[in-house]
C-alpha cells in the first residue's frame, strides 16, 4: 500500500536507502558512465523522496526507485544540455551582452522548467512555442521561419500550449 | 471531487476541477489573444467567456500562472539557448545553434522590443497599434491620444483621476479640460514612473531602459517611481528622459519629433545607425547598416508608412545599396541593411 504517514514514510525511506542505495548507484553509473555523478544523483533521488509527498510504493522497491531515478536523470540531462547550449550561445555573444552569473542561474532555472513543461512534444511544436513565447513572434512570422503553413503553426501551438498548461487535465503524457 | 462545481471553489485548489473542454477553450483564447492587435470584440468575448463559468476562470488562471514561468525565459538570449538545445535534440549540430543566434542578433530591437513585456499584457490593452500602424483615440473627456507604431495603452478613468497606462510604444496626448466640477488630474503611467499633465500637449515614449517626455504646450510634472525621487517640472519646448530613480536635465524639444503623427520621420543631421534604429520601429524586418557607413549623416523627411520607399530614397541620397539579408533561414529576410555599393566585378 502507498503510505503518506510521516514517521512511517521516514522509516520506509531509511529502509530503501539501507537495502538499495548501493544498487541504485550502480544502476545510475551504468547510465552515466561516471561514478561521482552517479553518487550525486542517487543522493538527489533520495532527497526527492524525502521532500515529496508522493506515495511510496515499497512492494517493488527497485522498480519504484528506478522510476524516480529516471526522472532525476532526465532533469540532469536536461540541465546538462541547457548548460552546453548556454555556453555555445554565449560564445557568439558580444561580451557586454553576456548575462551575469546570477542571471545565468535564473535563466537556466527558467529554461529547465520550460523544457520540462514541453517534454515529449515533437521538436517543431517546441520550436514554434518557443518562438511565440520567448521571442514574441506572431503565428505568421513563425510560419515563415519554420517554412510551414499558418494552419500547421496553429496546430503546433495548440499542441504545445495544451501540453504546457494542461498536461494533467488532458492526459498528455510527459516522460 | 467532481468537475462540475459551484463557483466558490478556491479552498479545493485551483486545479482539481478544470474540465478538458475548458482547458482546450482556454488554450484557443490564449492563442487568439496573442495575435497582433486582436479586435476589441475578441477581448470582450474573452472576458465574457471567463465570466461565464468558474471552470473557465480556473483554466485561465492556470494559463497565467504557468505563463509566469514562461516569462522567466522570455528574452532573445534565453530563446537562443533553448533553440540551441533543441538543435542538439534534433542532432543537427551547430548549424541550428547558429540559426537560433540569428534571432538573437538581429531580432533584438525588432519584434523583441515590442514584446519585451508580457505578451498578453499588450494583446489585451484597451488600444493598441501594430508595427507600422498609427491611430487616433478620443477619450470620454475629449482628450485626444495618438498612438505611434507598435504601441499600447490602457485607459483608467476614475472618480479621482484620469490615468493612461502606456504599456509599450509612444503616444502624443492633447489633454482636454475635465468638465467635472472638481477637475481630475490627468496622468500617464510608464514602467519608470508618472507624468502629470498641467493643461497640455505632450508625447511620452516608453523605452527599454527609460521613458522620454517632450512638451509642446503647457507643462508636465515627472514623478519617477522610486519613493523620494525628485519631481521635475517640464515646460513647453522642453524634453527629458527619466528612469525609476531620476530625471535627466531638460533639453530643448524638437517639433520635428512629432512628425510621426503625419507618417513622417524627420531627421536633422542624424547618424545613419540612429536613423535606422528609429525607422526600424515602423518595419516588420529589422534594419541595420554596414559599420563602415554608420557615421554618415541623414537629413530630410522620410515616410514611415512605406519603409521600403524610405530606404530607397535614403540609399539614393547617400549612394548606398539596400541588401536583404536572408542567410541562415533562407526563406525570410532576417534584416535589411544599407551598405556601400559593391563595384561591378
């Protein structure tokens, strides 16, 4: 049974940690190829369990831990890709326009959230939505930029906005 | 809890009871309202839709709430980063990243400047103009407001004051005397502070960093937003810029700066790059020039209603050529630039 009682929850997590922490680290290391990063993410996975009120499924502990760790891993890759894109973009920017370290942190945070909101959408729909929301381009301008019809752009934007705002209501799957 | 609920939800959390139908409708409203210059009718219909049911309102609230996350990334740089990351997903490597940068480098000052603030904040403003459009609005008290290109205002007339909110762009205001027994003050609000009219004709322009006020009749008082910031009184023939904390020293205002109300841009020995920045406000495509000719001086009157014609006239006078730059995207002009004529090979 899923449980949400605090003390019981603590005990559950401690149990999971004692029995499966080593296994989880190994599982993550196979995916990351880096034992330091694996240790970090294993740590993050348990932190996530502690911080959340989501139910703990302890009957299948490894399956459950894998599910949570997969989410942690997705976030990790998301951030890593964004960092890379950030540095790449920065290289082309005049020094004076470069964001400060604080701005960088805020910006990556916001982009990470946006990226997570749009997870699972086809790339063209994502691009259309980014053009519309981050650049303020009109649907006509996006159509020109992507080389598709306005009808298609409208379809992309509808798909993206429905996922972004109402994934839960409309049953859109997010990875 | 069930999806069809009584209006007084609140306590149950805003998300428990949004129906799929309301969600889909809200998304369509969201997209419609983002079109440039949505018709006032659309806005009224949208308000009516929101008021029609608590489920509608909750769906809309969700959009606004998530929208604030999007706002956190709303900048050409963020967009370039996000698009560059997508390029990685599509495994197309650097080329796409460079494409995304084209938006950053050349989009700045163009569409971006117009949409810098929340997109639907402008979309739902009381009066607005698209890029290249001008409009005259007469308010209930007889005050006349002319909106320049890509501008938006909200009108907030109340019992105690007559207030205009300049959301974006530039306006020329000719105030009318308030007919009420106790005349209400007339104010224009910008991101940086307020301008109080003292019987007058004046322009206010909202910039990215500051706001600019020029007075042609009467006087105005500028009150920057920060508490304790000094107030400055500006008289006819003067102009000043202000930030949230301070007002610049007054300079003399040129009558030519109101030429836009007649669809003209009047320049007097203006640097070419500055001139193109001004003219670019009326153009859907960003304008630029070769750095080698940026210092050339421009004088004359140029039409803002027909930017292509203005560029043609300008290039003829200065002996330059107009180039449409389409690299990176191929399909659409990313910018138009003026450059020295290339000699025939």
